[in-house]
C-alpha cells in the first residue's frame, strides 16, 4: 500500500455526525447513556444532547497519559464529568478518542471492553467507507478527464494516472452511452429512483465483470468503456442490456453506440450523439452510423436553441414545454403510431389526438404532417441539450 494512503487511513478525525450515529447505535444495544469524546477531550456526541460541546477532563487524561481506562467515582463527579467508565478508542495504533459509559462501576465494567471494541469496529468501517468513496471520486475524476476532457492533458500524464488507478488507456476500446428513457417519470418517487439505482448497479456489474470493462456515471447516464469488438457484438451487448432492463426492472433504455473512432474521446462524442437520437428511436438502440440531424446540433449555440424553443412553443412555461416534449418523444418513438404513442403515455388514443390538435393550435404546425414533423424533432433535440437552463421559458 502506498505510504500516503496508509497515513491517510490512520489519521482519523471523528466527525460529529458519525460519532452521534455510533453513540445512538451502541446505546440502543447496551441500554446505557453513552458519550464520545475527541482526542482533545471535547464531548462530540452523547445520548444526552445537553452534554455535547462540554469539555471532559477524564477523557483528556486518558489521551495524554495513555491510560487503559478511567473510572470516575460518584464522589468525584462534576457537572460536566459524571460517574462512569471511560475507555480509549484506538485506530491505526493511536488513540483517536474516548468512549464513556455512564453508570455505577459494577453496571458498566462487564461490557466496557465490548463497547470499546464495537466503537472501534464502527469507526474502522466508517473510515473504510469514506476511503472507498474518496477512491471512487478520484477514479471518476480521472475517467472524466480521459473520456470527456478532449485531450487537454498530455497522453503520457493520463497514461501514468491511469496505471496508478489500474486503468490502461492504451487498450483499444469501444464506447456506449446508456440511460433510462422517460427518466422524469421515475425520479420523482423513491420507488422509481430505487429501480433506477438497481438497474445501474446491474449494468455496472455486467460491464465490470468483463475483462477491461469500465463504467463512468455522468449526468444521469452511464458511459460504458468496453474492450474493442465488432459492431455486431456492440449491438448484441446493447440489446442484452435493454432486455435486462425491461425484464428485471420494467424500464426502457436509450443506448448510443460509437462509430469505431480510434480514440476514446472521439468515440464518446459519437456514442453521445447516437444516444441523443436513441431516446426517440423505437428500439432505443442506435449506432453512430445511423445518426443524421444530431450531427450538427452540437454546433448550434445554446442561446439559439433556447430561442428556437421559445419561438415554436410561444408563451409556454417551462413545465408546459416539458409536457409537450414528453408527448413528442413518445410520438417519435412510436414512429407516428397514435395507438403505440398513447400506450406509452398511458392515455387513450382519442386523448392523444386531442392533445396533438392542441399542439397544432399552439404552434401552427402539425407533427402528423411529414413536412412539419422536423420542426418538433429539432425542438426535442434542442430541449434535451438545454433542459434545466435558467434562461429557458418564462411564465
């Protein structure tokens, strides 16, 4: 293990939140009042909230003198130091705090060491989780620099960073961008978000289970980096993911596949453009070679996209616009089939016909006419790129 990592893992600073969680958990088990002090002797967590923030002289003695325990007798108690057993909390070979159990000696001595060990185990587990999250952030930052960074860093610098994280960027790779379709329908509820999280975990397991498979989560999407393979195998992988999402989680995916660009950054750009179109494709899977209008949307300034939306959907609020875009997405995904679009929207086809008529009255264009459908198709593409912008529709 690198020296810096070892030093970081032994230099534990007890946070108030984690300390209180540990105190509450242990108190619930042993049925006694519990206090936790940091290495300076300050009470940072307690089952008695009035004691938090006070100085505990006994804890300070344990830390400074290296005492294995300190029992405060009732006659020695003070307003801030009560009768009870105090034990050092050690981590990485040093004392990082003190745990105190309030009560008579004969009440607390029997399980004092058990409480001490429980506390140390919980601190170690919490620290390991923190380290894991930190390592994940470091890895994610590297992947973003590599995949999304546009070659701003020198290849040699990226290669060295990658090797330190166990990623060999010289390995030929293909890229796939994946997301849940109709995302807003699920993120508004805890149950829906849970399904999305479970799906993303399943996708990660499938990808990372392959030799060299890497996954990066970015803006509600998963960017899949796979070892180089033919187009047919990329299509098969995408279909496999879609089937898994539908059968196991009841979700539909939008999947964009790269066009085989020689470097990861350009392959990602291709897959991302394909993904934007895949969200409206009937099957939900689209290779870059099938992309048409999306090829130039990235060159259109953001302000122009917003102005276009304001012009087409005159007078609409942001929420009204979002509902119209959702309707149009379902219509395009159904290739213009009123019945299929209505089924996807969970409404009667007559209701959909009425709403499409209302859309025509609002915009002056009829999406059912081939000559006017591109007006709305471009609107959907633009909306997906500027959604959430503070400059979007006013009331």
